[in-house]
C-alpha cells in the first residue's frame, strides 16, 4: 500500500472552498450551537444557508444545480463545518454523498431533472433509508418489502435511525422485492413525503449530533410509481453499497473535523490556562498530549485526502474509504476525550464546546458501517 502517486497539493479553488466553509462555520454555525444541541433543535435556518452557499450539492454537476466541485473540496468543507457543528455536517453529508451522489450516478435523466435539481440547491432535503430495526450491519436482511404490482411498487415496512427523517422531502428507500433472489432482489425507490401511507415515526433522543433529526419512518401500503426505481430491477443493494463507499469518505471527513476542532480548542486553552505558576502548555504532559493529537489528526487527514483523491481520479477507493473512516473515527473519539482532559473541569461543561464534540465523535464509529464493518470491508479487500 502506498500513496499511489497521489498529489496532495491543494489548488486555489480548494483553498477558497476551505476558507468559505471555515468562515461560514465560525460566523453562522457557532452562534446558538449550545442551545440547538440542548434543545435537539433542527438547524433549519443554517441548513437553508448551506443550500444558498452551495454546500448541499457540492459534487453535483452545475447542469443539475450543483457546485460541480471534486471530492477533495467536499472533504475540506466537511472538515471545517464539523470542527464546529457535526449536526449540520451529517445533514450535509447525507444530502451530498448519499442522496445526490446516488441519484446523479444511477438515476434516470427524468429523476435527475425532477429530484436532483432541487436536492442539489437545498430547495429540498434528502434522506437515505437502508437501516431497519432488525437490519443494521446485516443490511441484506431487509424486512421492508416493495411488491411489484405492474406499474407501481407497494411499499410496506419500517426504516430506523433515518437522518433528516422528519426534515427531508425526498427519501431513497431500500426494500426487498424478490426474496428468493436475496440481495439481488432488492430495489431502491424514490419516495416523496406526503405520499399516502408514509408516516414519520418517533424522534430519537440522542447522545450526540442532537440537532440532526433521526427518526423511524413507517410505510403502510405506499404506492410508488415504477419510474421512481433507481437503476435496473434488483440493483438496490449494490446501489446502497456503491453509494456508501463514497459516503464513508464524508463521515471520515466529519470525524477528522470533530478531532481537529477539539484539538484547536485544546491548544488555545492550554496557552491561556495557568496552573502551578505557568501556562498548562508548559507542563510537558500537556504538550505531549497535544503533540500526539496533532500527529494522529494529520495521519487521519492523509487517509481522508487519499480516499477523496482516489475517488476523484476514478480509481478503486473502497478500501481507502473504509480505512479513512475506521482510523479517523477512532482518532475523533480519542482526541475529543483528550481535549476534555486538557480543559479540566471546564471541559466537562457545555460552554467550552469540547464535551459536545466528544459526544458527537462517538457516532462516527457507528453509522455508515460500524468500525467492525469497516474492518470486514478492509479485510475482504486484502484478499480480493
Ligand atoms: N461496494 C460495492 N458493492 C459491494 C460492496 C462495496 N463496498 N460490498 C458489497 N457489495 C456488493 C457485492 O459485490 C455483492 O453483490 P453481487 O453479489 O451482485 O456481486 C453484494 O453487495 C452483497 O455483498 P456481500 O455478499 O459481501 O454482502 P454481506 O451480506 O456479506 O454484507 C456488508 C456486506 C459490507 C457487511 C454490508 O452489509 C454493509 O456494508 N453493512 C453496513 C451497512 C451500512 O453501512 N449502513 C449504513 C446505513 S446509512 C447511514 O448510516 C447514514 C448515516 O448514518 C448518516
Ligand atoms: P448492529 O448491526 O446490530 O451491530 C451491533 C454490534 O455488533 C456492533 O458493534 C457491530 O459492529 C457488531 N457487529 C454486527 N455484525 C458484525 C459482524 N459481522 N462482525 C463483527 N461485528 C459485528 N441508517 C440509515 O440507513 N440511514 C441513516 O440516515 C442513518 N442515520 C443514522 C443516524 C444515527 C444517529 C444512528 C445512531 C444511526 C443511523 N443509521 C442510519 C443506522 C446505522 O447505520 C446503524 O446503526 C449501523 O449501521 C449499525 O447497525 P445496528 O445499529 O443495527 O447495529
């Protein structure tokens, strides 16, 4: 394994995107963040602004209302936004790398015109619905059914843990059509909110990313027109897997941002706080923590950039994405815990932000494939 000749130099355009995301996070996401987290309040205004600034359809072609940027630009923006607000960045990540990407890569021209154009601009928000109460890691064991009724599918079942569950307008729903064909009998359907029989279920009360809305979604005899199927009959599971490969780069960048955000706060605090007559930074134990944090964060950044570059160069990035997510999410959990420690008692209260980042970090080891599933993906690639 090596860097495969990849060049990590960032272009002017990359720097501009990074700067714009940093500015937006500091000026528009930071104010009110503690309240939004406390109240688990969906950041509707902030999401609207993300749409206006082009952060919701970053990699979508301008032909469909997107910003036409590459994956490297996307991870740079995800990192900056996640340094401050991981609730906003998961909303952004699902819309960009799961819903928009999935439709642009595999949708029909009519589906792109009808749905992608609105999702890429932020006029509408999307959700990606794979997980179920009894099917998380074991994603092929779908209990939700999409019965073929000729010119429509009849959708029945429950999806769990759906990010943007309440706030989304359009959902990509994975469901089993032909059980005999196992995962090759699964389809992905575009289902609009408001379709009769489609009900938003309970909102989850979460440890972290509390301002993002995570809901169950219930489908009871929902009629979905055939033209809303994405890809050929039976493509739904491979659609989900192929889309998640790229999604994992987004979550890796989110984890990187959470870690880097906590590190920046800890570095600053260590130069302000005094104990035993000197800045705590001057105690070597604190310096060593910060040195180790900076090193691991840089290593995570290289893995994230590598996966993004490979995707941009249309090379195989499955293993690189899984490695980036596995490593960056562990770094996020560890570095945020260290950042709380460096803050002492102040780290344990909300106004210093590091406790929120520590709570937010945990989910990056769980969603879009747990750390155990990333190891499974990496191991399979080792012998492929
Ligand atoms: N890329 C492309 N295709 C893939 C793939 C990949 N990484 N992994 C598997 N596939 C394809 C296989 O080629 C196979 O297709 P064919 O038979 O047609 O060739 C098919 O998928 C089934 O593959 P497996 O036999 O390997 O399936 P499996 O049952 O052993 O499971 C798994 C594979 C990797 C464990 C998979 O089930 C998985 O990724 N589970 C985790 C689910 C997950 O990540 N959920 C995230 C939900 S979205 C989310 O979480 C959003 C959010 O939080 C914000
Ligand atoms: P399980 O699969 O039951 O896993 C339980 C434990 O067993 C884990 O530690 C797991 O790693 C381990 N395990 C399972 N199988 C294996 C194995 N083969 N080898 C080794 N260990 C194994 N899903 C969506 O579809 N869309 C969303 O928008 C979405 N958003 C989410 C937002 C939040 C806040 C949360 C909490 C979840 C979200 N999810 C979403 C679901 C998420 O992807 C799943 O929770 C995740 O894939 C794990 O599935 P599970 O919870 O069923 O755990």
